[in-house]
């Protein structure tokens, strides 16, 4: 590959990164936060990850309709999905935090029943890389696209700490 071709690739990649909507950039930063802190490599094997905004923009993969991650606990061998959502104050409507839309909720419910448990990792704040709040919510406890604060508080989790898989399974049952 010539120098000119390499330069063209760099310019193209930078252009795509700059044109990415801010909400997607924050979401991707939050996904990285989850992998680094909440579901670290030492405890969880990352089995699957949906395609990025840029990858889907050029060639949408139908697997991107799955939750963002499929993890396998290194200690127990149990697998589960995590759907990462990052929100700021603009998503509050009628005293509820809108975390998804109906067709996506239905798709995730199907995955939860058919394939493996699904958990919603919901970050709230200004920066995806450093959320102010983190909630880990089992999908089997959610039936609506909006979540009241009283529901969220039941599932608040520690920032910058790994989650034990036993904690996740207790959430699903409790």
C-alpha cells in the first residue's frame, strides 16, 4: 500500500469519526467503561459484541439487533447479554427515563427467553467514559420502555467496580 493510499485511509477514518453523532460517541465511551470496569477481562470473556456505529453505517449487520455484548463468566461458565444504554437529562419524559423503544424491548425479551439472560447496563451523566450513576437491571424485571426513579434505585450499582456474576443472578430472581 502506498503512502498516498494510507493517508487516504487515515483521512477517511478521521472524517467518519468526526461525523459520528455525539450520542453514539457517548454510547461507545460507555461501552468501553463497562468492559474496563464492570465486566473486566479477568472475570468475563467477551464472546460477542455488536458492530460499531461506523461499521453499521457502511454495512449494517443484522446481528446488531442483539444486545451489545455477550459475556461468559470465567468462574461459573454462565453466559449472559448486556445492553448498554447511556442517557443524560434529555431522556426524562413523564417522570420516567426512556431507555429504549417498543420493538427493541420486544427483541431483547425474545433473546432473554430464547438464548441467554439479558441485563440492561444503564449509565446516566454527561460523559459515557465516567457516568454519574450506573444501574444493572435484569430484563426479566422490565416491561416498559420508561423506568421510574423508584425502579432505577433498586438496581443502582457501584461505579468503577466489577460486578460479581452471583449478584447478577440474584437480581434476576429477587
